C-alpha cells in the first residue's frame, strides 16, 4: 500500500477542499436553523386540539420521515421546477435546492425532539404561570421554552451531526460541497487513499466541533440538577422522634398550657 504524504498535505490545505468544507458546514447550519424554526410551531400544533390542520401536518411529516433523503433532494432539484415555474429561474441553484430539501427533512425529525422536550415538563409549570397572571405567550416564552430548550439541546446536537454527514448526498445535484470535490479529484488522479483521508479529516473536525453554547447550557443544567439533589449524608429522623417533636411543638398544646394559668380555664380547654 502506497500513501503519498506530500499529496495528502497539499490537498489538506488546498483552496478547493477548504471551500467544499465551508459549503458543507454552511449548508448544515442553515438547514438546521430553518428546521428548528419550523419544528417549534409544528410541535405545538401536533400537541394541540384535534383539527384538520393537525392531520395534514402529521401526514406531511410522515412523508418526509419515510422518504429517503436522496429522493427528496432529487425531487426538489428536478421535479419542483415542473410544478412551479418560479424555480426555473437562475437564482434556483443547487445550494438553494439542497437547503430547501434538507431543511424540510430536518424539520420532520426535529419536531419529535421538541415534542418530547415539551412533554417532559411538569404540567404544574403551566398552572404556576397562570397563577402568576401570565398570558399564554408569556408562559411559553418565560416558563416553557427555557426549560424545554435545556432538554432538547443534547438530541438536537446529535441531529446536527447527522445532518452534517447527510449533506454529502447533495453532490448528486451538482453542489460542489466537500464530497463532490473529493469525488472529482479522485476521478482525475486515481489517488483514493490520500484524498479520501483529506475528506475524512475535514468531516472529523467539523463533527468534533460542538455547536456554540450547547456545552455550556448542558453543563449549567446538570450543575443545577446536582444542586437541587437532596443531601443524604445526615440520617433520616426516626418516626417516634418526629411524633414527640410534633406533640411538643403542636399549637394546641401550647394553648392548653397557656389556658391552665387562668382560673376556670379547664372547662374551656380546646379539644385535641
């Protein structure tokens, strides 16, 4: 087996591979952001009262979860301009087609993550917000959303890693992302191990980099749970001790002791 180290280093710091990696990362970030933005109202609608819109939304999400991602990319790039002439214009590039397809695909999976995070919250949180006089939007903004976000961040970060790797399928619609640049270079040089190793390094670097703020939010959440955990270092009080303490500090017992100081108070003693 021959591995040319010089070719590997030249390709690793070359402009085409760096540009392809930037396109891959930008596509993943934009698709993930749009998917999250669309999944929040969709999750609230699915958990709402039954209506025709809820059934239609559930059917659409089932289609995007059931259809292969490659089929969705090909449909948006090739079939969508046949239905809507606006997509035949010059602005509809492979990047926009991949952005639309991956955003809708990501929304279908992110909806279930958001629904699970919303259902994990105690219903008493909503009732407490009503007791404080907050409106429905204020309860969602200041009570529900911050707590649900801490629950949804770890699976959302994993979903972003999956989406980052799925962007390699966009090479079939002529998007010059990292995998497309690698395939074109390999097809002209026939040096497979060197250029595939370069693509592997770029993917590992992008996957290893955590989303901004995810680690800090998860860390604060775990730290707060540890602070709220009850201390178990002291022994639990014995039941007879609690009973004697209760009888000693009971308000009626103190009242009886105070009434005994006055003459004729025995017939007015409260019944325990």
